[in-house]
C-alpha cells in the first residue's frame, strides 16, 4: 500500500494500527498536521520483536512516534530473545511492570538436525549448486537460504535463475508487493527455493521448509537460532546446513556455545564437487550474467531509493 492511501486510512481513525516504525515515522513527518493527532488517544502500544525494535537501529523512529503518544498508555513488549537492553528496562520498571517469562535460553528443537560443511570461501557457490542439485536425493521439497546482505540475496537469486532453477528472493530493498509475491510463491510450493536476508528469520510459519541453508554464517548466534527455527516446526523434522569457511570458525564456535550443542560436520567430497568443470563453468557464467543484470536494472540506485522510502 502506498503512503497516500495509508495516510488516508489513518485519517479514518481505525481502532487498531499495525505498522513498522519506519513507515509510521515517515507518515508523521509528511503529514504533521493530521497523523500525530491520530495517535494522541492511544491506549495500548504493542512492540513485537522488542529486542530488535528497542535497539539502536530504531531509535530515531521511536523518538518521533513516542512524541505523538500519550503518557497514560499501556505498553506491551513481546520478544523471544532477551537482550541486555531489555534486561535493563525490566530492572528500571520492576515495580510497575507485569512480566510473564517463559524464556529458557537459546534452544533448538530436538527434531532439527544441525550440520555444517567446511569449504574454501572462494568456492561457496559451487558447493551451493552441488547441494541444490541433490535436493531430490535428500528428500528435500523446499529450501530456505539465508545470506547476509540484500546485494548477495539479489545476486544469488539471479545467477541461480540463469541456471534454470526456480527461486524467489526476499530482502528489504524489494517493495512490499514483491516481498509478498516471493513469499506466496514459496509457501504455495510453486517455487522450491527462497533466498532471504534476516528479514525472514522471524515470524514466518512455512510448514513445508525441509532445509535451511546458512550460506552466510550470521554474526549473532541468536540470529542463527531464529534462522534454523524456520524448519522443524510443530513437531516435524528438519535439517539445517551451514556453510563454514576459513573465516567463520569463531562464529561457529560461538553458535555451538550458545545452543549448547556441537553441530555435525558433513564430510563432502571436495574433489567430487570441484572436479565437475561443468558446475564451475555454470557458476562463473551465472555470476557474470547476474552482475550485468543488476547493473542494467540499476540495483544500487533503486535499493537506495527503496531504503529511503521505507
């Protein structure tokens, strides 16, 4: 939905508003005479994923929003991850807050099989293609691949498309309509592979995710837990496979320390993977075509504009 329609909807004084902090901030600043008044009688403020929202990345947005909210409101915080900021907040408001805590640390379910492959960083793409070609043999119907940046997400999806693989991409530089379309294609089974940034590591309930691939190891063990939690849900089994390079060993050890579990190392036949000259040639050509496509589409320019809009 575009900003004009959203502002008009707010003018009708709805009982419930569900929004991201960034979009509310933009609407307030662009409609200073109308939108702030909409929130002047707010009774309840609910912050989902409070560990993220109360971090430094959302400070500017929340400052603008809080100026429009009455002080005599009830604030509810929901989070699956306890951070130092939240702990400090609890200590400051201990006498005023009702706290329900079912927090038991960062745990992964027993039905999740957690593995990793150690590989040279320069040939990660070749290994990825090798694994995706084996999905049928592994009994995997759908795979969710996590990468670290929007650029990597877009590039990876484009070069896999060049190899005639059906994939969808989900990252924050895409418009909301394109994100919803990618998610729908994956959930419906029309596309078996979804490539995503950490925008997809929380809040998605897709029962048919059989495999989660950490193409890039997350810097935070907490993010790892959220990522692999996209599979093995509701008592079902699942597999997570992390690509570990020479630069990721410390991150792997941090993850194992936090989840209190040693990930199983998969012995992949390196010669078998790398001696397939056809795979290496396909990856090289696909990468080159993806780079040219992103330049032609003006990805950097469009991503900056989308970031400003959001």
